[in-house]
């Protein structure tokens, strides 16, 4: 396992997709810090986790290129011929992808802090919230890498794997936005004022027909908590910093990552590597 991880790490450093993903998030971190400063923000914590918006897309490119290149170039076949079990090979890719994803996220932090600290300083920085958020990021990375590694085991070409991973990343992103919009609907529309014959008249707010209730709302909440981008939006909204929320996220993340890994291992075990 150690040799497989070392070999994957050596190949990882040569992957242009890895460096491109890291550079993209680093630049996004710089632009986020500069943008907050121009808006008059003085709290460095406000944009600390903004990079999760595009983290899934960046990891989709990185993971699919890494897995697809190994399959297309015959490296996977050579590892099996050398006597390595397919389960070990798969888990080595999973751990390598997690390590690479962590480095990509660190690139965002470096870019954001390098620009944000000189502009906004560290006064008022919420250290406890930042620590809880970093733990949430680890669970997010685990789910993303597990999903994309599983998808790579299902595809038989680098191009197909990359296209499928990017489509999945955007589907999860827009799915998270849709779930957030539905759950954010108010139960009642606010009161409004209108002019009737020159007089201001109060119009009571009506019941919102789009507000989710009962079992339907619970289903949406479970999907929102299960989806990685839903978790990311909660992190951006500042509702993921408590120990209870982190525990719930850990449960959902381990459930989804475990299911994806089990499916990926089963498919990779039967995959034709010729």
C-alpha cells in the first residue's frame, strides 16, 4: 500500500490537472479577499470558506484526469500484473486523491490569506468557527474524492471520465442551489403596503404555497444535508460550526463516501484493464 501511494504521489506531482486546479483556487482566494476588502469588509473570517463553491468542480477535473490517465496509459494493468490486489490499488487512489484534494484546498487558503491578511488584518478572526469549518472541509473532501474515484472506475476512457465527473460536479452544485432555494421559502409572504385612492393601505401577507411542510420538507432536508454542495452552502452560511452539525455532517459524509467506495470497488474489481 505504501509503495502504491508513493507511486501515485509521484505521478500526482506531474499532473497538469492537479497544478491547474490548485492555481485556480489560489487565484480565486486572492480575488475573494480583494473583493471583500473593496466591499468594506474588515472580518477576515467572512471569506475563509468561499472556495467550497468551486471545490467540487476543481476536484472533478483533478481526480478524473489522474484516474483516467493511469487507465489509459496502462499503468493500472502493470500494477495488477505486478501482484497488487485491486482493492489496494483502489484504496491507494482514494487516499492519494484525498491528499491531493487537501493540497488544492490549502492553495485556496494560501491565496486568500496572502491577500486578505495585509488588507483586513486578523482582528476579530473567529478561530473556533474556523477550526470547526476546517473539520467540515475534510469531510467534504472525503465525499468528493470518493464520488469521483467511483465514477472513474465506471468509465473506460479519460475523456468520458472527465466529462462525467464535471457534469456530476455541476449537477451537485445546481442541485444544492435548488434545495437551498426551496428550503429558504418563507411560510408566509411579508405584509405589504399599497396606495388606494391616495391612502396607504396595509395588505396582510398571504400563505406561501411553495413552503415545504411535513414529510416533504424532511426529505428535502435530508437531501440537502447529504449532498456535498448542500453541506458546503451550510458552511458558507455559518451554520456548520457547532459540534452537533459537524457530527451530523460526519454521519452523512461517511454514509455517502462508504456507499460510493463500495460501489467503486465492486466495479473496479470487474473492470477490464486491457
